[in-house]
């Protein structure tokens, strides 16, 4: 079902990804050598207003400002007058005095390109006033298709007189900033992004989007639609990126402890193995390399864990996809937004697993972590189930690879490895944080009730799942996409 | 916000519940002595079609048939021609030969009163054909307000030419049947029910509903609306009735094991205490009696557990209420219905907790179970949080008491005590089963992350919660409603 993608740029050179099943995708490789093209890409844009200072705001605003240094394009932050983020924006060098910090609606009114990086819930609430405030013919820039999902739930659409574009970095804000800074010495370091053109009133929307993505430091930019993006993004963070990895670790940890492992050993075999060596192997050599690198005696353990986990993970992922696709998950996030003042989100890292994790991380130095074959089988099964669910719904291969593999192994898991699950979860958007809290326990329970019980009761498992895993097209996709992987890993300390 | 309730019956005598805050509710007490009034209550009804044979179908059809014995009113089952339940209906004595079993749509077309007891998901799918098939002026009987919720999501409503009534027993089908059978020797044994009249085209709808409820064997019948019923019912089963009790037990069990208890001891202190003595005390002497019956040294443990748990439980319950009230939960159930063929619901009782439970139940005979004060504090806090959430949304007191207290202590928990959690969960409707699977893990995680961490880290807790608990109006409500409690407990073996 996956479809080929193509687009036309007047400014940037396209590359072509050659993909399985005769498909291809046009992409744009990034790099600092392209910053000189930005004034041409942003033709007609004198001011970029960056609205909001949450996860993406600080990263994108600073990256844009630095990439556009020496041009006449101004990057100006817009915040509500009572915003608690004003000081943080000032500390990052955005100031009222020099016209780079101002009132949110004033900045929206003035700007030719408005990057709307406020929370999804705030977008849902404020969009009528925001649309109203924008100049006719201006460009609305989103980093997420969420607002389209919300407008659909409401039976509304974007004003016809605006360009509507999206650049969605496939990593949390701090990674987008961190790798951009690393990229000053190593050209091409960064977080991949998808882009979409939803409305193009002046014929320049594609290059505005590509220019924005290049200026953020994306190593490569692939095409999608707002619809595919909001579905895959909200789905992915509830799945393997956050919800699944959290829930799987809790369940694996408990299982190892129940089997007699020490708490430290249980955490090392579960969380440490996933966020450390398994992620590293997948990132550098692909998913299959995890399995192939196991000693022969461990391969059977991996296979049993994989065969038992895949069906349970797929069941939850099918539910998540339905919930996102139907608009339910977006309605839930909006409802949660209204409850947050009364019931603020609590911490998730005070429980035993993560307290033990804190100790394990402190004493880690110099120790090498083993790829536990059971953990690997469980984790990779959930990852493959996510890939298959997205494939069944016709998402582009680049989107599948980035949402299911690259974003976790190159951006989120390394942070989790260095700083723990709470840091990782809580540096994502509110939508992602809510989703992780909602779905992690579901993965934990279902895999415990179905997958581990199947193993313990020695139920017959489906061997075809292993054949499908070994011959899956995703391996060729990752090899092709991997050619554009920057030579530098994220520095998380 | 809770409002007084009243209605007019031409057949049945009303009683008045005198409730706190100057409120009152009219109710109808049941009993076998009232069966002679049924022909008058059902005036104009020659055939009652019972559509479906799931949880409520077998119970209601058999109770109705026996209560109407000797009258000219026929009870006829309608099932789809390929239904897997045909044999079960025949085994219960409903036969094609004598005109008490037939094709679903044929029975719908013939009947004056159509009791629609097919699954919620099936109602959502089939309602257009069902409405179409019904005789003009006939009565549609629901045992759940779900269909109203679904019609609202779709922007639709019931056909104007039909009576639309509801009788919603506050217990699962097997309990409705079991207590009716017990009621043959002990007058008044049964499951309470709420009723609602949504449309009344011939002025007889109220007595049809009350007659139906009396014929089911309800000890007392209170009034609500379809809207309040679907909200409180879907909410309640996701809360203390199924989801919360399951999730709380898993968390308590794990906590006791981690603290060094044996597995059997951990199960006894958590599940056995809740479904045994705590439920029994609440059922016979009210919620406060659980606390007051504790030795002085245990009261402090209860209070700490209560203060830590209440806020976390309330947060989840507020989320559940929002999800139900917004229509999201109904949409989720419909989406799940479409997935069930591909991903059938798995068992929930294969995990460690419930395996241990099986052993504990087997070896229980003669042992008396202690009211663990920590378990009691956690469980009662969740129960009170549910009561407060319903009260905040203006539900009638009878509904609050039945959905949050009586249904669990008198119907569900005793079954769970005798046969385990899976029996209890899986004998409820598909909507309830899906909800229990969805929300149990959420209670478990949030209480673990927030409540138990608060206790372990000795965080300051809110003492006012204990004062509010002790002076809560629910205690007076339960005392008043308790006057109508049948003298017989459910026999679960």
C-alpha cells in the first residue's frame, strides 16, 4: 500500500531513495553548505515568527536564527504576556529591546511565516484567533499535523488565503538543538524531518518548507501529508517511541526479578540493553543485525520472545492506530488539557524500576552491556509490529522508518540511556507525554497477560512470524535511508 | 448538584427515599407479591421480544417468562439465524416449535415490547434496521443508555413513533438470574435496577418500564435518564466495579510481595480482603464501618493509604468521566468491536497474581480473612473518589450508591471472591470487558507512580480528605437505601 513520493523545488537539489517493491521517494539532503540558499528559499519572507517556547520552540528558534545569520530575515519569538517562558527566551538572547521577542498575537500579525509551536491543546483552543490575526497570503508553519486532526473533529478547515506547510523533526526539541550545535563542527549532524505542503497560495510553499527544514539542520527531509504525519506521529509516540518502550521495560524488569534476578541485573537486562546496545546496533547496522549478532544459543530465546510478543504488541498498536485515526486520541488530549490545571501530570520515575535505574546508570562506567536475547526479542517484535501497522495503512517508507526506528534509536533512546525514562518522556510534547502515560501500562498488561503467559504455558507459537521478520522489506528501507545517516551520534551529556 | 427524582405510576405504589441536603427520590420496591400486577402494567403488550443472548439476555428472558407465567403475554427470543447462542436458548426452553424462539428481525417486527439486549457494538451497527423493523407505536426497551450515546455521536435520534424505555439492572446477567432464582424462596432477593422513560407515545411507558423491572425481580427500582445511565454505567465499570478493583489488586499484590510477603499472603491481603470482608462490611453496614471496625493501631495505616490514593484515583476517574461523557469511550468500543474478529479478547487470569489466587481460593475453607488496613484504605479511597466524581456531575444518589457501592459489594465482588477476577470481568458486557482491560492498568500505574511513591517518600498528605470521608453524605444515602436491601446474599456457587 505504501506509495511513492515526489515534489518540485526551485531551490534545492533532490535525491531519490530507491525503495522495495519498485517504489521511490524524493528527499532533500541537508547540510550547512546549503544555508546560503536560504534567502532564496524564503523569498518574500522578512520575518519568521516562532510562537511558543515548549519542546520544539527553543530548538527551532535558535537553529533558525543561527542558520539565517547575516541575512535580512528576522526570527522573532511570540509569547503570551504572562508566559512563564519569557525569561527562558530572553536568556537565549531573544529580547524585546532588539525586536526579537514580543506579544504572541502581535508577532502573528507581523510575520510572513508563522511557526506555530505552542502545545497541541493550545492550538485547538486558540486557532480561530490565530487564523484571524494572520496576514492574508502569509504562511502558517506547523511542526505537527495535529491541528488538521482537530479541525476535522470540529468540521472546520484552514483559511483559504494562507499557505499551510509543515516541517516535523523526528526527534524531541532538545535533540534538534543538540545535534544542530554538534553540526557546527560535523556537517550534517541533525534530526531528520518530514515536510508537507497542505495549501500553496503563492507557489512558494514547498521551498519555504524545505528552507525551514534545512535551516533546522535536518540531515534529510522527506515528504508526507499533514494527515499521514499526525497519524504516524501520535501513533508512534504512543507506540515504540515512548509508550511501548516504557511499558515493555516495566514488564521485562518485573519478569526478570520474579525469575530471581537481582534488581540491578533485571534493569540492566531490560532497560539498559534496549537503550544501549540494541539501539546502537539498530541505528548503525539495522534491525536484523541485532538477531544475527546473537550467539547461536541465544537465537532461539530471541525467536520465542519475538513470536510470543508480536501478536500482543500488534493488537495494542492496532487499537492505538484506530484511536488516533478516528480523532479519539486528539479529543482525549484536548480533554486532558482542560483537566491539567486541576490534575497536573505527576512524575513517572519515582517507582522501583526507575530508582534502580538511577543507581545502575551511576555505576555504569566502563561496564559493557550484553544484548539480552529475550529483551531483544520482545523489543524488536514491538518495533516490527509498529512497522507493519503503519505499512498496512499506507504510510511512506521514510515516515515508517523514521517514526518506528530512527527516532528512537538515534534520538530518544540515547537520552533515556543517559538520563532515564522521565527525562526522555517529559521533554516531548504534552501530547506525547499524555500518550506515553496512557499506553505504557496497556503494553505492560497485555504482553504480561498474553505473551508471557503463552511462553510460560508453552503454548504453540506462530513460526511464520520469524520468516516474515527475516525477509521484511524494512531491512532494505533502512539500508537505503541509512546512507543518509550523519556520521555523528547525538551527544547526550 | 444531585437532583431529586419523581415519576407517576398507575399501577405500582411508590416509596420515597429521604436523602441528604433536602432531597428525595421516588422508587418502587419489588417483590413476587407484585407479579399479579404485571398484566395491568403491560397493558397492550401481547409479546415481549428479547433480542440477544449474551450477559443480560438469558437472565432477563428467563426471569420474565417465569414472572409472566399464567398470563397471556408471550416472551420470545430473537436471534440471528447463524447465532452461536441458538442452542443455549433452546436448552433454556425457548423453542421454535412453540413460538418462543425465532429470527431476530421477525421477532422485532412482531413484538409490542422489544428488549434490545444485543451487544452495544451490535446496537451501534444494526440500529437503523431495527428501528425500521419495529411496529409503529411499539416500545423499544434498552438495558443501557449506550445507544443514546452512540446516536448522539452520529447526530441521530430515536424514531418519534416509538416508546423508548430502559431498565438497567445494576449487576451482571448471571447475578440477575441467580438472585431471581433465590427469590423463589426468599421474597425480594434480586438486583436493583434503574429505569428511564426517554419517549412516551402512549402514556404507558413508565408502567411498562416498572413492570419489566418488577418482573426481573429488582428489589427496588429507581429513576434516572438514558444519559445519566450510560455515563454512570460505562464510567462505573471502568472504575470501582471492574477496572479499578482489578488494577488496585495487581498493584497491592506487587507491593506486598516487594515488601517481603509470601505470594499467598500478598493475594490474601489484597484480593481476598477486598472481595471478602471489606465487601461484606460495606454491603451490610456501610463504608464507614470498614474504618470504624479497625483496631486503633490500624486506623492510621488506613488513613495514610486513603490520603495517598484518593487524589490519584480521582485523577483517573475524572479522565474516565470525560472520556465517557465526550462520546470517546463509546467510539472506542465501536472501533474495538470491528477489531475483535482479528484480535479476539485474550484471557486476563493467566498471570501470577491470579494463578496464586486460584491456589488461595482452593485452600481457603475455614480460614477467616483479616481486613488489611492498607488495602482497605486504598480500596475505599477509590470508591469514595468515584462517588465524588459522580456527585460532581449531578447523578441521582440512588444511581451513585448502586454504581459505586451496591453493584460491587452485592453482585460483582462476591463472584470474584468465589470464582476469580476473570469470571467476574468476562461475564459482563463486551463494553465492560473492554473497559476493564483498558483502565485497570491505568489505575495500577498511576497509583504506583503517585500514591505509593508519596507514601514511600513520606510526602505531606492532605488530612482534610479524612474529615471529608468521615462526614460524607454517602453514608446517610447508603443507610437509607440499605433499608431496601434484600435479606438474602447472592449464592455464587
